[in-house]
């Protein structure tokens, strides 16, 4: 059997393979009313079809821990019990299809209240349902974005409590795994990066103070979910300043390695390594298949817990080599799973001759190619 389709155990929980569905925003929740932030029939078929297609772990998209923390008005949430109840049938169906489920908890900070990506890159106007945003410092993301309000100590405590309460609801609704979103320029990444964090108090300045909030959130989530639930942390390995020759203070790979060690010490079970997102001023080199794998390798060199990679993972042979060579322990697959929910089954057919998990109702379509 290929290494890619061997099981991986996190904190006693065994995932059937190492091809996992990366969280991806769908912008399909109701923006207002009693069902705001609740998952819908769209999310049921979206997530369950990837479970049916053979993904080992299916992670629901960025899910806000407070209403103010949504990336957009159409984001999912876990800030109330109705949202938790809406997730329960999705988890139940995915489990019956053999997959484990996770949810990515997030606060978007200064990247909140934005339009859907197909409408461009800008804040939602207040008169169209947008809201005021908060961030480490009153530094806007860009010209098309409203300036955030610098967070008070009360705001910071509220965010930590939001993550804690959302983690409790995640477990109550049946999720097996909780991922903390600390990447892509959202609030926890904003605190880490001097690009967005200009504070001079206990929550900004040197490395130790800039990572204080992410670690406090991880501690709150770990306490909330208990000892049996794996906690993942998605991290941006770099702001891409160093790699593109921009000589300004930024978040770097060496910073990521330092934080990864601390995350392990604070009870994180897997580091999910991505990159970028804190500012549109710096554009990384054109992405290519596996372009973020070296960042995962850098993290693996300093921790003893599993590490996953993400970013244009579209070929089973490449994914197999990443895992079998020890460059990462799992691959997060994103757009390839949008194109084909049955990509994991198809990949295993190419690597091992036949998929382990494929609906009997679809057997007449075998063999897969």
C-alpha cells in the first residue's frame, strides 16, 4: 500500500488516510437573521461528497468564533447553539461515509466584513450589511478596505473566549478535530506579524509578545475540547517579504519554526503549513505544484508532531512522494477536490490499483483512472 493511503493517528484518533480536504470558504451561509452563520443543504452535500470520495479528514471552512470575526457576511459561524445544531447532521453523514471531520475556527480581524472573492477585494460597506472591524493596530489591509479599530484588552479577552466557546460547540456538534486558523492574514496571524501588529503593550513588539494571543487561544481551545480531541493549527510560514527582497520587518520561516515548537508545547497535535496573506503589497512568486512543501519540511525539522502541507497538490505521485519521503505527514487538498470530489479514490486507484473507499452504488464506474 502507498504511504499516502496509510492511516495516521492523532491523539488516539486514527484517520483512514493522509489525503485531507483543506478548509475552503464557500460563502453560502445566510448573512442575517436567526439562521445567520448556519450551515445549509449546500454544506451538507459539499462536505459529505468529499467524505464519500475517500478523503480521510474533511475540514469545514473558516468558521467564525464571533459575528464580528466573519471574513464575509456569508461565512459559517459557531458563536451560537443554532449553528452547532446545524453542523450535527453533516458530521453524522460524513462519519457514516467513513471520514473524520474537523472545523477551522477563525477570527478574521482586519480582513473581516469583505465581499466574496468573485466580486473583487474590498470591504462590505456598512449600508450593505458590513461592520466595523478590529485588529492588533489601526492599520488597514489596503486602500479598498476600511481601517480597523485597534483592539482593547477587553476585545482580546473576548476573542479568546470566542475561540473557547466555539471549540466547545464544535465538539458538541460532532466534529472529531478542531483547527485553529493562524494563517492567511487573519487575526492570529495579524498579531504574529509586525506588518500588522504595531502595538507597544504586552500584545506586541518582540516575538514573545506578538505570539502571546495565538498561544492563549490554543490554550483555551485545548482546555475546551479536553485531552481526547486533536487540535490542529494552520500557520503561514512566511509573509514572503524575505523571499521577494522586501527589507521590512515581517513574519519569517524562522519565526514559524519558533512558534511551531511553542505550539507543540501548548498541546497542538499537528501543524498545518501554508503561507502569506497578511498584506496585498507583497506578491509571492507564481505558485506551482508543491511550492509550499519546503515550508512544511522546515517545520518538521523542529517539532516531533505531524505536519501537513497544502498548495496545488494535484498529482497522486507527487503527494505520495511528499509523504513517503517524510517531507510532510499529510496533504491538504483544496481546489482539486472542488474539481473532483472523488479525487482521493481516483488517486488510490492509480497508486494501489483500487480504492479502499468507494460507494458500492458507483461500482459500475470502476476501474477508476
